[in-house]
């Protein structure tokens, strides 16, 4: 959950990727390697200089000291504004609830200036998610978690995480998700000191 002592700076939270056993990648945060990073996999990277990137990982299994966090999930769905040619409705892009083709999907991308772009929507294929992120300005993007049980983005308009709001009314989880212990990893967005 979001640490209580840090909630005065809390701006937003959003879901991570698939469970590590399904993500085909690794996870590193705060000097702890939870699973080795895999070359070529889509990776959301946070750097010690405050910059972010979404890219195909080109380093080794452990990131350099300049990396604060790195979370991988499958291959890139968008690279150089080009859709991954292997986007399909297959299970390669996640097992969907009820074997539906169109489900809640989420993803994150980066624009040409390095700004992060988060997207979530219901009734999406991995291809339509990639097109949403490209339309929003992403040059590179990756899929995060999918299905109504896992997709969530919450914002906190007042200090102390009071009056949390869901990004979309149709998101299944409450706006207070991540303010209590949760069984999935997630990202926290704080205001600068």
C-alpha cells in the first residue's frame, strides 16, 4: 500500500503489469531485484534524475545504479510510433476472463519529450490499446495489467490522499485501492518535494 507517511505528496496510483510468473520479464525497485530483467522485454524505467522511459530492455539482468525502478511486461506494443507486428488476439498478450477477446486493458507509454502516458479502457484488444496510446502521442508503449479485476488508476486531489477518485467510473476496484494492502504491484506518482 502507499506508505501513510508519504501520502501528503500523493498525486496518483496505477496498476502494474502481470504477475511476474506471467510477465515474461523482471522487476527491480529501490535497490531490490525481485526478478532478473530480461533483454528485449518492454520495460517502464524510472531514473534517479527523475526521468522516465518505456523501452525494450537492452541491459543485463540487474539495472545500473542510475535506475530507481524497472518493471517489465511482455514485448513493446508500440515502438517508434509503429505497432508491434505481432499484436493479435492470442493469449500471448494475456489470459482474459471468460476467454473474451475484448476486455479491460491498460498500458503506459512515453512521448517524444519523455512524458508518461497512461491509458485504460474496457472492450479493448491489445491492438486497439496500442492505437489509443499512439493517438495520445506515445512513441513507445507497453501493455500493463488487463481484465476488470486488475486495471485501476486513482488520483488524489487533496493532500493526504483524501477524496480519492477513479480515472473512469467503469473501473471495478474502489478509488481507495492501494491505500490498504493489495496483492498486486502498482506505481505511485508523488509531487516533487
